[in-house]
C-alpha cells in the first residue's frame, strides 16, 4: 500500500543523484527515465504483495481461519515497516539503490511460496520476509523518485504511486487466473517475474555520481526540523489514520466480503482489480493536481466522496457495485501521493528518515485497524466494519485547516 523532494540538494541520497551538468540545473530537472524505472520496480513488487488479499478466502477455507486470523496475515507482512525509520536513516547516508533493486525478487519468491505453505506459521514467516522487502522499497523508493523529480514533487509521487497501484491492479488478476489454471501447488513458478525484474533493475538503475553538498550527512537533524511542528505532526497522524480506515476495508477485506456474500473467487479478485485499476488514475492525478491546486483541496476532494460512495457501495448489489468501485478507487487511492508530498515538504533536509517514520507509522496504524475491522467482522459482519470505515474519515475533515497549503505550481 510511501516520499520525496523539494530540492535535490536538500536530501542527497547517493543512489538517486542526478546526471545533470550543475547542481542548480539538477534541482529543477525532472528525470523521466529514472522516475519511470523506479516506478516500474514498484509495479512488479506490488503485483506480488497484492496476492494476499484475494487468497484470504482460500486460507479461511483450507486452514479454518476466522476473519481476525485472516486479517492478521496482512499484519505479518506489515510488521517489518517498523524498521523503515532505520532503513530511511541508512538511505540518507549510504547508497540505497539495492533496496529497490532486490525487492521484487525477494518479495516475488516469498509471495509465490504462499500456495505451498503447510500451516499458519509458515505463512507468517513468508509474509514477514515479504514485509521486510516491502519496507525497504517503500522507505527508499519514494525518496529516490523525489530526488530526481525537481520541482514537480507531486508529479513524481504520482508516477511512483501509479507503479504501485498498477501492481495492485495486476496482482489480483494474476493470482485469480493462476490458481484456477495452475493450482496453488504450482504457484512458485510465478516468482520468475520478480527475479527477472530485479535483474533488469540491477542493469538499468546505475548509481550516479553525487553533485552538491551532502545535506543529509551534515545538515539539520530531524528532531530540529520537528521543533514547533507539533500540531502538524498530530494532523498528519490523524490523516494517516483516516486514510488507513478508508483503504484497509477496501483493499484487505473486499474480496472476503464479496466471497462471504456468495461471489466466486474469480469475481472477488476482479472486483479488487477494478478498484486498483481506478486507483492507478487516482494516484496519477492526485499528486499532480495537488501541485497546482494545493494539498488541502485534494485531500478534501478525496475524503468526502470516498465516505459517501462507501455507503452507496454497501447499498448496491451485483454488477452495479463495479462502477462504484471505480469511483472509490479514484478517490480513496489518490490520497497517498498527496500525503507523501506533505511529509517531504515538511522535512526537506531529512526526507528519507521522515519518509521512513511516515511509512512505519502508516503501517503500524494499518495493522491495528485491520485487526479491529477483522474483529468487527467476526462479531457483527464485515458490512458493519465497512460502515465504520465510511464514517471515521468524515470526522477528520475539520482538521484540514491545520495542514500547510502547497504553493501552486506555475
């Protein structure tokens, strides 16, 4: 389920240094080639992590899991996110491209072995490995993208997120086809894609020589940058929670909800892919439009419609739900690049470390929310859990006034 720039000189991550002729030119330059290369690695990686949600109904059947136990599997994949501040700290000081290069292979291997896992413990181990790999790419990738995005931070974050959303769109389709055609026992063959992706990234994502001062090694500490920003931090935490409530129900439990209501495994997987496909568009335009219109306006335009259409989705039945899922994907998944841009703008001299804290906090809150929603689903049904997820974001809208507003791009 990620941040980046202001000025390249403000956060020099060695792996992302620019091939420009001068530091001044580099600061304004949007390196399309490197941005899209990193986003492509994100795409392949997140295709594999997207295997989990469609497989939860199968694990419930084969292992006799409750909704809470099934949801806890996603927590195992997210627990490694607590290491993201450390990963970000390392990325601020040393070459970090290998975090991005090898992540598709490691995650691909772990996720492709889920089908042959003999028990719950083995599933937990595989998902923890995949989670650590995921933590690496999500802590470092957005910063590398931001460092080569020049002044177009929102656009860079949008392209990064498009890679992830495209992966989360493709993943359910791949697993939805692979299991009926190959059976779960032959799932390991799917790891080939991750291995090839890492090989390609190793060859194409070359390290560049650094230009300009090494701000991240000798500049302002993150603690110093946080001084006087207590209200901002509180509001950011609140909006992380809001975003998690919106996305956790849809991304984690949507296939399970539909399967429990009698839909087939294939249709439940397709529904998640429809949501994620729309999310590709939402992620692309969310960050880009926030560069022009402002971060707060985009957050409001995302949160309010998402809550409304969550209620509409619950009232709908059958195929009429699919157009609603398109709207939900457009709105709910457009928030992430905006939040990532806010974090990077707020802490420009420690972007990798700040991004690591943001991602760790996001995944930590998500873990709690996923378990909470799963428990609600066990006690009262997943429809009530979805209803709660629709109500909570509305409570946070008044907090928008305390978020900083991005100056509109010229």
